[in-house]
C-alpha cells in the first residue's frame, strides 16, 4: 500500500477564491462554532467521491473545488469538481505538459477511469475485494468510499461510545471491519 496525502483544497469562483493547505500527517481542524469545520470535512469527503455537498450561503460565489493530492513517487495530482457535483477532472501537476482528463464519479471495479479507482490505484488497492456478508460468504468491490470515512473523522464520531472505525449501521458493519482489516494487514477477501 502507498500513502496519499491531502495537500491543499480550494474553492474557485469568477471573483473569489477560498483555500486551505494541509501538513503531512494527521491534521486537526479546530475553532469556534459556525466557522466551517464540519463543512470542510464534508467538502473533503465530497472531493473523495461523496455524492453531494450541502448548499450553504457562503458557497454561492464558488463554481468548483480543487483538491491537490500528493501520491507516492513524488506525484502531485489535482482533482477538480463542480460544487454542484458530478464527474471530476484530473490533472497531473508533476508533468507540466499534462492535460486534464475526465474521471467518473461512480466506482467501477478494477477501473481507473473513476475517482474511486484512481485513488485506489494510487494507494495500491485497486481491484481488491472486501467481505460483504460473512453469513453468505459474499464479497464486494472495494471502493474508495469504504475508506473515506477513515480519512476524515468528525468530532461527533470521536465522541461516540462505539468505535470511530464503524458507522453504527448494522448492515455495513461486516464491510467496514473488512476494509479496516485490509488496511491493517494488506490482505483482501478475494479468496472467499
């Protein structure tokens, strides 16, 4: 498995830019109530393949969001997505002559033409499978959505009595534990 580091996120509009840089390693965002901490977490999740971003008045001047990711081997990538959702554009920032390429929003197993597949490939996890039902012995394709909730952990999840690795949804507990096992051991469930 390889590391992915979030480096920078920015909102862009015709007359406005709002941006935030990240440090290598764990970043903790703290501040007073109603300063945008939760919205930042939602935005990062949205840029990692989440389906929608909540509309708030402060979002009005912006048309798109850029997320810069540092991947293994000194690769730097920029994901761009409209604030309204939909597909992504991907551009290598390492190669000055590179052009933007489209990335679909929807995950497709083993394919890199979607944001999930691209992020999984850069993590060394493309094509992996995780257990869906232990009772039935069924598996599902690992999607980056299975991992995104482990990347951005909000305050409420930390304060819960249950593990922050689990969503609390009974139906997804098996796949959540399987995704965590894959991250810890590097072994997927494709043998099942």
